[in-house]
């Protein structure tokens, strides 16, 4: 499908977490993904901590960039950590509700 794309078209992949090699950061899976594109743009700041093939493996095989939303989140977190204007309130999440609380 990727080879038949016309100029200006995009290919949207199914959720990569369904692939065996994704969560294992499999080098061969990352290489297969890299063959589908020309550049890698990561705009998923909340997932940047994961050592998955599409996050840390793929950038080894393609020119890689942070997306606009990713940069925006870094900008605002940097403002809070370097020179916060007082008074301020920071609410920072990280754990998923289902993982910490029984329903």
C-alpha cells in the first residue's frame, strides 16, 4: 500500500502495539517501519518514555523530529521547571486510573 501512494497522500497504520516487535523494540520491526516513510515525526509526548520500536527504534533509521505538540509540551514544562511565575499550581499525571485503583 505504501508503494502505491500518490504525492500528497498518507498511509495510516493500525495501532502498532498489536505487533509483536513494537513493545520489544525489535530492530527488524523498526527497520520495516522505516521503509514506509522518509522522515519520522514524534508528536506523542505522553508516550515518549516508552522503549518501543516506533519510538526509540525507528529514529535510528530515519531523519527524526519532534512534532509541534511535543515541542509545545516541552516548552510549558520548561517554563514551570526553570522560572515559574508565582503563585502557580502544577498538576502532573502519569499513572493510568485503571492501573492504580480497583473499579
